[in-house]
């Protein structure tokens, strides 16, 4: 009896073009980071959690939607929205530090990701 080993990866799924953008992959990484922070957030901070969740998700969504637009002006508008959401997330992380909802070093990882995302988006809209 012959044993055939099946690849562990499974079928390759097709990718949309925006998934190839480094800025999009960083935005998804930040979104995952945000979810890990939210999972550790003490109860009683629902307003902050909801705003952070929306802003963190807005970054990759607007990058993807902008990349799907044909005109440069349209693209730039969505990239600007993504950049604004990244700044909003940075402000929320600052608020978390003031409220002592997380360690400054851990929150700094998120700020570093946001800085990289903003720098890339600035170059994409210049």
C-alpha cells in the first residue's frame, strides 16, 4: 500500500491586488494587534473599545477600497481616510497610557506599526 503525503498548506486561494501592498499587510497586522489589546481591556471601557475597534478596522478597509479605485484622486481620498484612522488609533493608545489600561512598552509596539503605516500612506498620496 502506497502512502501519499498531502501538502499541509491546502489549496492556494486567489489574492486581490491590495493584499500585495506592504501597507495593507501592516494595517492587518495592526488590526490583529488591536484585537489582542481589546481582549485584555478591563470591563467598563466600552466606549474606548468600540472607537478603537472601528478605527483599527478602518485602516485596512480604506486602503483596500482606495486601491480598488481607478482615479488617483479617488485613491488618495481613501488613503487619507486610512491615515486619519491611523492617527486616531495613535490617540487612543495615548489615552490608554493615561488611563493606565496597558503598559507603555506594549502599546509602543502599536505606535511603531502606526508610524510605519502613516509614512507609507503619506508617500502613496504625494
